[in-house]
């Protein structure tokens, strides 16, 4: 959703599950109302769970001393709207002509009269994240429109593979990549691998390294870091671990075929000694067992038999225990 205000709208409700898009919409609305005064005036802000209706309406009705318009924002306003629905309906009938009220919430029931009142003058803005393949289009559009860059080839797919579907994190990485390439108009897959892939490698292999060392506490902590990269789609975090294990399997095969470890290390963004130690700690058979167990964890999470976090925690504990037994010869 891209907010625009062609004519003054006294009440806006920005709602939906996608926090990043809601903040983008909120910024666009504030800028549209205040124009050049955005930086000097800014909005008055209230927290929905503590805001008093009288204070909010007094603020939005008070004439601004420095500008023509006043903007009042109520964050996390779900409960605020529920508690004061009738009064908000009446306010929509006779709103202030010098103040703009913006309510930000997770949901906004289209069956209610207050929704119909707000939507009647174009103030209801639903913010939902794009789904499935549409995320790729969003990445390409964001890169072009916001950062003036073009992602070459399968760049958008590669970035999504590394980061997941979190729009906020995708935007952060696009911002970094834009700075990284400088004046160059295109972002290549090599750019993404160098800047973003390195971070993912470090995080995922921190889990597998700790498991191989028999260090459950560190492995679980590092797993939380992996999961934090995409909490909206935790199954992709399992995919991230599986990806790391497959990479190690490929390295085992490459070494068996005669590829020098120092040549492989460059692909892993690490030192040859570090990669050699990883391959020595965990055999190909053990990695295959880990992949099978991750598949079971993924299936259990998708069929409702277990939450992702619990399934992976069990996976980590199992293979940490196995590493300890091997390390002690048990």
C-alpha cells in the first residue's frame, strides 16, 4: 500500500499484519498532510492502550500555532477503537477541519459503522505483505523505486533465499546493497553473495559448529539468531539450517573428488583451516542423519504436531548429545 492524499482526509486507519508496510504508509500519510513542515512540526503521538479519548480529540482539534494542519497518531489502536467506536463514529461525522487523526492497528472490521465512516472518505488503508512469488516482484520494485537500483538475473530470488520474506529485513539489505554498489546502477548476484550471503553463512554455521562441539547452550542461542531473521515464516529458518548442512555435504563430496580445501574455503567465506575442521568434526553420514531429522522437524511443524522452535530444539539436543558420545568414544 502506498498512501496518498489528493484531498484532505480527517481520519485515517492504517491496519493489517505487516508492520513494515504500516510504518511506510504512516510516513507517507504524515508527509502528505504536513508537506514541507513534516520535519519541523511532526505528529503528536499516543499509545493506544494508555490513550484517553478526550486527550486525543482535544489534541486533534487544537489549532496549530506553527502551521495550518495538526496530525495526531494513535499507535497500537485496536483496543482504543473498540472502546470508543461510537464516539469515533460521531467524530467522523463532524471532524476537525484543521487536524488529521491517524489510527494504527492490526485489524479493522469492515462490517462496523466506524469502518464505513472512515472508508467513506478514503481513510481505510489495509497493509498486507505480498504472498509467495509476489515477494520477488516487491523486491525488484523496492530496489528500483526506492533505491534506484536494478537486481540482475535472479538477484531478487537470491536475496529472498538469504533473508526470507520479512519485508523490513529485505529493505534493510537493499539499503546496504545500494550503499555497497555506490553509483553502479545494477546489483549483481555476486554483490548479494558477498554482502548478505556472508552473514547467513556465519549465522547458520555457528549453529552447526556448536552442535559439532557438543555445546548445546551456544547452539540453541545461535538457532534463535537464525529464527530471528524471519519469524514471520519460521519454516524458512529450518530451511536455512538444512541449506547449511547441504553445503557441508557438498564440501565433503568436493574434497572426496579432489578439490583442495583452500579453494572451497573461498566459497564458504572462511579460512581453509576452519572449513577443514568443520569437515573433520562431522562425517558425511552424520550430516545425512541431520538432514533427515530436519525434514521430520519441518513436517511436524507444518502438520501441527510440533512448533518449529520446539522441533528444532529437540533436533539440536539430539545431535549435540551424539557429538558428545563420539567425542568421548561412547
